[in-house]
C-alpha cells in the first residue's frame, strides 16, 4: 500500500512497474467517478477519498499529468465551453502553458473523458426509453428524469451532455419567456443527426409551458378555495356570520376564476392537440413523397412502364397460342389399331375357356371332391413325415465334391 501511495519514481528505473502503477491509478480514478455518479473530479477530492492511515497519495499529480497529456482528463471549464466560441483556442493554450509553469491546483476541477462518455450513453438510452426524442425538454426536467433513472448526480449531467452535443446527437438553446431564460434540449432520433430548434418547436414549447402554468394555477386556486371553506366553517362555529359571509363571497369569486381558467386550459389543450396532429400529417406527407420518389426510381431502374408490360403480355399470348397449336397437333396423330380386333377375339376366347373350366369343376361329384381332398391330405402327411426324417448334413461333404 505504501508503494501505491508514494510518488512515482523515474520511469527509466523500472518501466513495467511505472506503467502498471499508472494503470492502477487510472482505473481507480475512473471507477471512483462511476461510483460517485459524476465525471468531475479534483486532486483534493481524490486525496481525501484515498487517504489511508492519515497518509494521502502523493502520486496523483503524476497521474493527472499523464492523463492530461493523453487527453483522458480535461479541465472542466474547457470541456464545457463550446469549441466554436470566440477565443476558445487562445484560452486553451494559455491554460496549458500556465499549468506547466505553476503546476496543477488541487482545487481545480477536471472531467474524466471516459466517464463522461459512459454517462452520455446512459442518458441517451434513458431518453429513448421514455420516447422524448425530437421534443424540447427543459434542463430542469431532464435533470430530474436522469437522477431518477440512473445513478448520475446533478453535477455529472452537464459534462455528460457535452459528448452528445459534439456528436450532434442533441441541440441546446435558450428560450426567453416572461423575462425568464429557459434552457431547452432537443435529442435526435437514433442514428440520426439532430436538427436545429425550429420556430414551430419553440411555439409548441411555449404553449406547453403555458399549459403547465395554468394547471399549477388552477391547483393552487382550488387549494385556496378549500382553505377558505375551512375558515368559513370556523367562523360559523364561532358565530361570526359577517366574516363567514365575506369569505363565502371570496370563494365564489375564486370559483368563477377557476372555471374561466379551466375553459382556457381546455381551449389551449385542444389547440396543442391540433398542432401535434398537423405535425403528424406533415410527417405522413413527407413519408408518402419519399415513397413515391422511391417507387418511381425503382420503375426507372427496372425499365418498367405501360409499353413494356403490354409488349410482355402480347408475347406471352403468342407463346400460349403456339403451345396450344402444338398440343392440338400432337393429339390428332393417328394410331394404328388394326390389331385391336384380333386382340379382342383372343381375349374373349380365353375368358370363355375359363368359364367352361369353372363349370366343369362345379359339376363334379361331391364324393370325388372328398376323395381328392383326402388324397391331398395324405400327400401332405407323407411330405411332413419325410421332412421330420431329414438329417442336417450341412457339415458333411459329398465324396464326389471332395
């Protein structure tokens, strides 16, 4: 344990020991981040986590240096900043030079790239399972979904979204509504690059937020009405009728307000439903157009058209007519049946002879038949006895054959 906590010796002394120790700490840092649910880490955090018997690991600075050189570790500020922002390259170069000159600050936060990529895949699977692709999601709502569905904590969500944004798997945009900035995220369909947020999608998002605001407002107003009813009962029990009457009037005003908001909510929901139906119709029309283009291309590639079909059918008719003519010609071939009469006469003679024999057999005396049967039985008995007297001579050889 002391060897693992101690600082690294020169790699020239024992390269194998150096590399194995470095790999051990890299894997340990990755496993620690996965366990904590965030890819963000700092030296001071790791030293406190891996301290043993009041001894902090002194080798972590070297581990961070090696991971920074290999691109396995990135400063959090640089990782989260967009590469397209102005001055990004200059800031990155300046930070790298500064870090070489004064070293790594123990409180500076870094992002473990491998952990951020694993977390991004987990978020992608969660979004696909919930069917939230091609929809604008508020960042607060997304964070709640991710925390409930995975072990990723809130600190690790934003670094996990960055690899997806760089791979064009999601788009992020800010929408200002009622002097408040809403950070919204749009995830792409699987294996498809994300499209930028359109004007229609912004309008739908604002309508959906208005719907949520109305629902919350109605819920709060109904809760207020319930509280007023409790106050009215209390005033009646205490005998304060005027106070109860005033509260009852306030209740009626709130009830009218709730009814008006419910009507507005119904109209808003109906409008949203029609907008979604229109979007589905647009998608269906696009699919039909694509299918039509594909079908035309298939016809063109195969050379399939009306004239081709007509020519093919005409050729098939000609072939069938020719085949019928051939069959008719074969069927009309004459067969020589001059010998049929002789064959019929010979067959009739044989049949007559057979009939005569049967008649003669039936006209025989029954006594003669009995005698013949007895003779046949006697012959069978003699043959049976001769069979019993036979000797097995399979092993004997004839003197003639020897």
